[in-house]
């Protein structure tokens, strides 16, 4: 399906691995140029970007930086504008995994770490994007990567992450409501159990036990999430605003 994204410019945070990598691939396959923001880009990530650029013809620009810092967001947008002259799409994927501790054992640093990386990064990046779109009177699309933890709290010792992802869902709805009149659409995707290079390796007993518990009998893959994200960024999704699209493979039923 041609989503008519060819020539558009996207920024993907946490784009060097996991779900972010799937989003970068899906957008590049649709013809987007992508600024790939991550803490760092190792040899494996650079090889992936090189092969993807060669296969799709997309320009892929890696940028190192911690998006939980306000100044990093500004630096990423400056890089994108210097290279491409515009930014049409923002995918907020960067986040910190859960710190598994009982609530009463969480330290202040534990709490701040999860909120800053998972929630504050979405605020800083989204604010920079909205300001750019408003200044230039341009339409745009934001997709925030959420979590089923924002909607179901059946995992123990996970309060800091639940709060961060619930906040990200609230941020999604709030910006969507404010920016819809300016043709800046904001939505979220809700992954479930996603098999990446770091989670659920094939052949491990834990992986096979988890697979048997999934309604579909299969883990979600990063590219499956990425294709939903690409759709939400396109005009095909022009009337989808403030939604949280369930990509959990039935685990929220």
C-alpha cells in the first residue's frame, strides 16, 4: 500500500533498536527520510541503517543524544532542518524499561529515571515539533509509543512504568485535542509482547512458555508496530486523532 509518504521527513527516537528500529524500517520503506535518534549507534545499528538506505533509497541520519534532556530535542530538530529543511513526522519511541521493585522500595532516582526517559522525552520532542509546525503553518503527525501498562495493571512491582506510560497516553490525548484544529494529528500505538533482539530470544524456555500464553501464539514484531505507525502518519489516517491503537496481539482482551 502506498501511503504517499515519499519525500517526507521523520524523526524516530530510540530508533536504533527494538520497536524504534521497526518504525525506521517501515517509514523508510514508504519513502521517508528518517533522522534516527538514540543514545548511541553501535556497529550493528549502523550496518542496519546502511543496508536499509541502500534497499529503499531513503536518507537515514543517525543522531546520538539523550532525549530526556530538553537541549537534546532542540539539537535533533536542528540536525533534521539542516539536512532536510523540514520535519513532517515525529515518532516518540524512546523509553526506559520498568524498574521492578515494590512501590515502597522505589528510590527517588528510580522514579525520576523512568519518568524522565519515558515521559519527559515525549514532552520535549512533541513540544519542539508542535512549535515548528505552528511557526511554519504546516501540518504534521506525531505517534507516541505507549504500553499496555497504561491500561492494564496486572504486572507487579511496576508502578513507576505504569505512571510514565499512563502519562504518555494523557499527553497524547491532550496534544491531540489542542492541535487538531492546526492539522497536527497525534496518536499512540500500544504494543504488547514484542520480540526484539534483546527480548524473548528464540529457543529459550522462557520465550516458549510466554509464546504459549499469547492469544495469537506469536509475539508482535517491531516491523508490525512500525507499519501501524507509518499508517497513522499518513493522510489515510486523517480522521484518526487521539487514538491508542491496540497492537498487543490480543493480550489486552
